[in-house]
C-alpha cells in the first residue's frame, strides 16, 4: 500500500452538478478560488459534464470564460480537469475529428490540464480521437472505464429449464472492465479512471478491480464514485487500501448524498493509515467557510428552501467522539483485512453520525446514477408529471436491456431515462410503449452512438428505427451549424471566433440563444454608450415563451395532439400543406430530448394552433388536418 495518495477535487463541477443542478455562478466560484490556490489538490475537476450547457442555459455565462478565469487564479498548482464524452465531447452528437481537434486545442490553451475521457457505451473506438488530440496539445489523457452492472434477470421457470432456457451470462465481469482498461492504455492513456457514475460498486468489487488494474495496467489508477446508494465512502476506503493512486472527493458542504465522499472523512481515514494526501487542510477549511453560505444560496435559488445539512466538521480542530473514533479504527482494520461487510457498516455509521443522507434504496434497486435520478425528479417536476416517476423508474431496466445494455452515464443515462418517462406516459395514456421516442433514443438503438455492450434485437431496432442492421454514424455527412449575421446586433456574426463556433456545434439551440442574447446585449450597450458597464450588468432573463391558450372556437377536423408536456421547437408544416399518415408535423422538446410528433390522419393542414417556443400541456391540440 502506498504512503501517499493524490486527491482530485470535484466540488466545482461534479459536486455542484450532483447536488445543485450545476447552478453555481462564476461569482460564487470566485469566492473560493484564492483558497483553492493554497489547498494544493493534485487536480480540480472544474469543467465539462453539464457545466458548459448549464452556464449558458441558466446563468447566461460563457463556459470558456469559466475555465480561463479559474486557470488565471490557480495556475499550474492543481491540474484543471474536464469531463468529456469521447466523440460526443460535451454534447449529444458524434463529432468529426476536425471539431474534436479544435476543441481539445482550445481547451488546453485555456488552461485545461487533464481531459477525463469516457464513452457512454465503453466503446474504445469512440475515445481514440480525443486521446490523440489531448496528448498532441500537451494535455493528460485520463481514460475512464464506466462501471455498470448486469440487469437482474428473472430466473427461468421450471418449465423453461426443462426446455433448455438458461439465464443470460454476465456481461460486466472483472475481465470485461480490465479488457477496456488495457485497450485504453494501448491507445496512450496517461491514467485510467474506474468511473462509478451510479455509486453502485461495493467495497469488495472495487478492491478486486483496483488490484487487477494495478497488476496489469502500467499507468496510475483513479477511482470515482458517488454515495447515493450507500457504498461510496466504504468503497473509497477499500480502494485506498487496495493501492489506488488517486481518489475523487468533494469538500464537506458539497459532499455525500448524490455526490462523492467527503474529503474530510477520507483525510481522517488516511491519517490513521499513515497515508499523506498532499493537501493543505487549513486552506480546505477556508474553502468550506465559503461553501457553507454558497450552499444555502443554491438551495434557495434551485429548490426554494434550505435542505437538511450535515454537522459542521473540521478534522484539524474538531475532536471526534469516542464512538466515532472507534468506527474509524474499525473501518481501517476492516479495509486492511478485506472485511468488507464490517467496512461498509462502519462507514455508513460514520456518515449517519455527521447527518449525511441515508442510502437511497430506490436508486440502489433501480441501479441508476444519483445524478440521473435527481435530474429526472427535477425535470418531471418542471413538467408537472411527478406522478409517473415510480413507473418510469421501474421501466429503466427493461428500456436499457432493449437498447443493448448501455452503461448509465451521460448521455445514455439521459437518453434511457427520458425514454423510460416517454414509455410511462404512453402507458398512462393507453398508448403502446415506444409510441413516443426521442431522436436520441432512435440514434442509440440505430447504432449512431457506437457499439452497445450487447447486440440489439434486430426486430426491436426495426420497431424503433425502421432498419434491422446496425447503422453507425457517418461523420462524413456531418453538417456544421449555420453562423448567420445578426441584424439585431448590428450585423455581427452569431459566432465570432473558433471557441464560439465550437459552442454552437456542441449546443446548437442553447448556444444560439446565449450568443444571440449576448451579441444583442453588447450592441445595445454600445449604442447607449454603456460598454464600460456591460461586464457588470446582470444577465437579462430569457424572454418567457409564448403562453399556450386553448382554442375557444370549435375545431372542425382531425387534430394532432401533444402526447406529453413539452416545448414546440419546430413546426414542420404550414396551412394548406397536404400530409400523409405518419408524417412529422411538429417537433416537441421534452426533458432535453427532441420528439417528432406525427399525424395519424391524411389530408390538408387546416389550422396550426401553436407557435415555436410555446410550452404546451399533454393532449393539447396543435395541428388540425381535414
């Protein structure tokens, strides 16, 4: 066992994403940065994941500015990390090598030190290009193996056994994960992360995997997990005892629950083990002084109320009660002797003492990431459809199995979760499941995201996509997003430079809105001779979408109704058009997924009852066909 351990702090990216829906503003981050400079973490994850999308969508801020601002303060004291989805980068589409090249180059020039690269399908082919360009421009390529588990298949009945039916063989074995790690190392990975995005890996399994990786892969091994199902802290302790090189943690006020384990608890454990973290815990205490107030601000802005908080704890100044001290001693001994049950019990009792959330048995049973669960809850609440959450959770395993057993990590977690919601809403409305399916789910089943861990039934693929053969995404057909001039902003280009072009490619709708508003605002400020104050102005709220009003006049003809609540982002027909059965007439956005709404009637479009940007409830008539 090593006498030193490196810490990657996740607070400013995964920590706030898991607990506060990525709403931390640049101003809030700036309060913490001087102390982060003194803390001396090996690495700080500050970018990627949901950050670029969210800072534009909800905060009206520039993602590149966030990265560059952090680097200006931290310098090279800690390696700044971003989480990238392989060929999907931070978006949802497979991108060309040209875009991946430009993105990696600009990110590293802006201060990025480590690109953590994963593929939602563990398809190693999808990480090749990012590894290549990260290393080419002087960055560290951290390749992540996404941990996942096999579904809990029903046991064959007695009759099925007599007929020779056997339970499916496990797919996600230790050998499966080691093979992925070896393939990534062969590509040139500078380090390998065991990425447990669901927090489902128990202490015994992570101990075995760390030892296996350390024996067969000659690069540093990092362990990333979450605490939602209750394994997180114990599994980090187990990984440390097994000889892992780096572990991911959050600072106290952003830790545990749906997030990663608390650094402070890892510090106490490692001190008893004689392991040096290389972190200035006095500086960490000052970070926490900022985070405790930021946490309250985020709770009020995101949830509208403060939530139960853990007991304050500073391991440098606070004396542990004797019973908690004994629990740490028990955890250390258990980790050293591979007594995993005792380790888990002691760790969960330590977390309970400090008031951290209890294990979420629902998430554990459903085997989904905590972030995916919290996103589904938030999105369904926004759609006013909370009642279907239990059924949607029940459907996730079957939807996942039908789609080829993708690991549940962004974007596949979002795709599978959104489709489970669609299926639950179909079922509730008396429609066959998969009546409504997002374009992204169609792409996943079709093969556009890469090879799934298990083959998809051709008949299911035909049902969803209209083809039986796997059809990989062809980047040669990729079309760049339009970059028009903006008359409302004095005729400037929508994207003025390569970084803005990249934002437009990765987040077409969100970046278009953000860049348009930004350019228009700058132009108006210039015209009003307020350019000097523009940087200090508060970001204007996005104009509210047009309000849907139910038609008052009688409707004559057949109507195409909204199958689920959403926002109209495309009207594909006009009055007078002739339409056929099955033709797409409306594109509806729900839960960040695009849904193509087709007509069950042939005829002529008589009326269009909605407008682009309009939010519509379920069953709202949108198009009249006669």
